[in-house]
């Protein structure tokens, strides 16, 4: 699929759309899809059938030795790990540096939140729900740890409308993909006032939110809630 791009000198350039290996159920994949919407780049979506264990087949191994997703292929560049893909899309295809600031201090703050999502918030969410998905009982201590992470996020959001200052960045995009999944799983976030207000804003202001993020989050959340109810 050819995509029309306009560079800074107003020359018209055609290139192939970027390939994205994905599954809509994971927050990581949805964060990449949201970032692509925000920068206006088209993705050639290649869905990975997790139930059919397509991720274990040679096709994905040939692209990504870890067989993980999302995996982005842009000509000779192959990337996995969703924060790196999101920052690459924002840097390579964003019309300016607003999504991933060039200012070192602002960029460091964005990076800190990206690491927070991967190492703390999303980690604690999975630590809580994965045992239940494997037919084990839920652990209230793990839920407390997740709520603690949400409290920290609430503190991060205090005093400004977006995660980093008063403009949208990739930090918001990566965060909202995880928080929306937490919310869809039936985990109460209402005690975190800043998170709640920020989520309302994200849902209304992020390009493509209802199209590329909400359906996958709700479907995954429904599955989690059914597992909790059955246990």
C-alpha cells in the first residue's frame, strides 16, 4: 500500500506503509496504533493470531527473533518494545516535536513516564491479573500494589492537564493504553481524581481513541472480568 508523504521542502514522496505486527488485546500494541493516529501515519496492520500460536511460527521469527509484538517494520528498520516504536513514530513522522519534545528536560520527563508504565504500572497490573487468568485466586496484596501505582500516577498528573505539562505527548498515549485496560478490567480508579479527569480528556481528545483503543481494551477487560467472576 503506497502512502503519500510531504517533506519539509513540500516535495511529494511515495513510500510503502509501515508494517505493524499486532494484537488489539494488548495495551502495548494499542499504544502504537494511537501514536500512528496522532502523527497521521498509515500502518499496514498484520494481526497475530495468539490463540493459534502464530507468534511461534517462522514467519514472525524471521522478522523478530523474540517473536513478540508489537513489531514495526519501516523499510530496513525493525523495532519492537512499544515505547521505542512510539517515540520513533513521533520523531520520524511527527510534524513537530510536540509529541516527543526535543528539549532535554521535557523529553526526560516523558521517558520517565514511559519507563514507569513498563516497569511499574503495567507490570503491577499483569502481576495482579495473570494468576487469575491461569485459574488462581486473586491476591488483594497485588491489587493494593496496583492501586499504589495509580496513586503515583495521580500525583504525576497533579497541576497540569496532560502527563507532561499542558500538551499531549507519547507519555499520555502509552499511559492511556494501560489505564484504559485497567479500567475495562473492572478495577476501580475513581478514587484517583486526577487520573479520572485525565482519562475523560484522553477519551475525547486523542485521535482514533474510540476506533483503535477502546474496542481492544473492552474485549480484554471483559475476558478478565469473566475470569475474576468464575474464580
